């Protein structure tokens, strides 16, 4: 009955090494703090890339993907492979943009928005402000990127590593259960996780202790030193059209994406400034 | 050539049809069930189970998916004929459905909810089928599905179910393999020794037991996981190889 468990992995089962031709272009995909394993994620990415190739009139298997949920591994893969394109978190982009000449190509549009807020949640009536959480435990998947949390989410006002006792997790739901049981004092969540809280049935209600400013969603980036303007425009256009393609739309729906849209690079300027100024 | 048999006689000896049965024996039995209108037979899980056994042996994707889809059809017929209280019907419905959609990302993702529902019904009604099959498969469903808030994936639930499967049905090699995989996914060096113990026990059970046609694909699963551990172990601070010492 072993094969039956493949149900779960469904689409997700083709490792990147099997997807591309020998000279295919690698796209490094970084999802810090995610609970998806690389093998599974590369399969899902493979489905998306086949659609992008078709829309952009590339030969099938022109691209392959290399996925990681580890920040260190992401840095290493980008350094080793020097990819033309990558899909990264905002934190990775800000950290590596100068070193690898990264420029944003497209942003995702989710529920009509291209930005999100991060929130620190605590059990209701337990803490009134972030300051009251000094020295307390903070969990969450976002903590895989503490520099991003400190410089961008807290806008440089709090250094997470010294202000809190950090308890990173690769599963948001596990962190929230720990909060519910009182094992954690607070959990930091992104917009998507915040939106899903209503679906959880916890013993104690949570409330927002801190909400960040609007932070732009990150999508695909390009290395401007190894791509031409034409290549970036072609790749960006294919991604933009993906969610209106019949097969692509199904994938977009699965990931909760309305579409990808062309980046207004000015959107990222304040983030770049915060990163540079950050503690 | 198929022996002369009818649906009632097949139903009477259905416990003999399993992973040890020859492929021709299963195919002949399925041919009979395709023709029957006997409600007493149609409300059982037999047709669905035969389809799954054959589909698992089928290397050709198109034929495999067709068999699995037929298995889903048999299970749906069984439910319509009053088989709702039979956990095996739900179990084989879910397993066939999983096999039918596994290569198709959107279909697979769309099916997760139904897979979970059917497997939970199977678990509630007949937890012991296939040596804890509902716990094992539901556990892996929670382990591998996209996690909250994007999906039903839940490592805590996976660990709980797979640990229970190992404790209550310790004789099935896959229960140990899957529990080892769930522990491995914790990415915690403190459990590496336990990963090794579960993996080794499962492999021993597989080597020493008579698992028929299932033995080869299961061994492949053990080999793939061992390879995954080896590759990932080299990137960890405490390599898996050290834990094996």
C-alpha cells in the first residue's frame, strides 16, 4: 500500500535534477522558514515553470528549479549558481541585492494587494505592547530571517535577538499551538498566517500586540549583471500572463495568487533604505 | 485464461486476494466484478481493492490511473449501495483516488480535502485494515500536504498518527519507515537515533517477511529515504552517518 501515500505528494514529486535539460537555466527558489521540503517544492515549481516556458515560448525544460527553505542554503546556492533569476523572500533580496546585482522583476498580487503587514500575536489581555514582551519568548516561521524582522518588520526599533528569546519554527501552526498552551509568550505571523487564524480552533483568543507598516511582497528577481533587459522583460511578461493561462490559473489559484505584476522599483526603495540603516 | 468463477464465489474468498496473489488472478477477479450486478458484492470494498492492487503493479501511468479511477468508481458504487459503514470502502476509495491524481498537481491539491475526509472515516470505522493503513496513510497525508494556512499539512498530527501506527501495528514495515520519515522531518538531531532505529526495524521486517508483490516497491521507498538521509545528513552539523555509528 506504500504507493498510496504518494497521494499526498501528488504533483510535488519530481526532483529538479530530473526536470531540466543539461543546459537548462536554474532558478533558485528561497522560502525561508517554510515547512515544504525541497523534493516536494521542486515538483510544484516544475509545474509552474512548464507553464512559464510555454507562455514565454521557451523550449520545454529550459528552466529548472532549486528550492530551499534554509537561509544559509539560499545564500550558498545563489553564490554557487549565480542564477539569472530567483524567487526570494524580501529579506534575502535585501541582503543579497548588492552582492548579486539583484533587481525585482515581478511582484505577486494577493487579494488585491502587493504588500502585507506582519503582526506579533499574544494571548488576549496578556500583553498590551511590544515593550512588555521584552525578554519573553517569540516564535514563528518568520524568525528564520531575524535580520529582516529587526530591520524591516520592526523598522530597526527592536533587535529581535536581544529583545526576545527567539524560538524559530518551520511550522506556523505549531508555534501558534505553543502560544495557545502558554509555552510561548508571542508569535510573529505574516499576512497569510494572520488571515488563517480564524480557521484555527484554539483554547484561548489571541490579539495583535504589534502590527508592522505595509511591506511589499517579494516575487521574482533577476541578476542584472547576467541578464539583458530583453530577457528580464520576457521572463516577467511570461509570469504576468501565467495566471490568465488556463493551466497557469489553476496553479495560481492553488497558491492563492491573483497574478504577478510588473514591479515599480520605487516600492522597494524605502525597504532598501531601512535595511541599510537597520541595526 | 481465467478460471470459472462468479462474484459470490470471489466474495467468499476475497481474503485470499492480496499482495501475494498473481497479477492474472487479480485481473480475472476484476473482470468478474466488472460484470456483476450483485448488490451484496458491489457494496463491499473488493472491486476497489483489486483495482488498487493492480494499479500499484502497473508501470504505465495511463493504465495505472485508469485502474485507480475505476477503483474510485467501485468504491463510490459501494457507498451508493449502502457500504458507508464499511471502513475498507473509504480506505480504498482514498487510496485509489490518491493514486489516480498523484501526477496532476491541481487535481491532487483539489482532492486533498476528500482524501482526508475518506481516510478519517476509514480510521474511525476500521483502523486495523492493512495493519493500521488508515493511520499510516493519513499520517503521511498530514506530513506531506502543504501546511497551514495553505493546506491540511500538520506535522504534529502526522507524528501522533504514525507513532500510534508503530505502537499498535508494529509488524508492518511501512509503519516504521513512515514514522522514521516524520521524525526526520523534525530536523532535530536529538531524534536521529530514533530515526535510525525505526528505519532499521522497518527494513528488517521487510527483508524477513513475505510481502509478495509489495516487497520491491517498498524496498525502493526504503532505499530512497536512506539516500535522502545521506544527502541531507552531509549538510547537517551532525551527519546522519555519525548517528548510525
